[in-house]
C-alpha cells in the first residue's frame, strides 16, 4: 500500500507538471500571436505609405516632364523607387539652374 500511494503521488506530480508546462506553452503562443498581429499591422501601415509614395513619385515625374527619362514607360516599384527619385532630383536641379540664370 505504501508503494501504491507513492506512485499515486508521483503520477499526480507529473500531471501537475504537465499542466504547468501546457499553460506556459499556451501563454507563449498567445504572446507570439499578439506580436504577429502587431507586426502585420506595421507591415500594412508601411505598405500603404510606400504605395502613397509611389503614387506621388509618378505624379512628380509627370509634372516635371521626366516621362522621356523613364525606361520603357516603366512603373514605379519598390525596387526602382530610388532611381526615379534620382531622376526627379536631377530634373529639379535642371529647372532651378535654368531659373537661376
């Protein structure tokens, strides 16, 4: 009987440890899901900002008459955005130098 009670206590301790580990893992999952939601929101915000920038860059290219400098009438993408900003800067400097003379 003494041995039976010892095994009963040990298996009860194992069950308690299992439940504690399970609770900790569930807490970690909830925390990770919360972080995922935050990062997805930040990504969406950044994506909207970049899309807005691309639209404004297109507008500036048209207003500054840089259409001829655009290779094949290509559209503004994340990859070529800096190139088009360089074109805008170059054209702006040309206009300013003509105005300054």
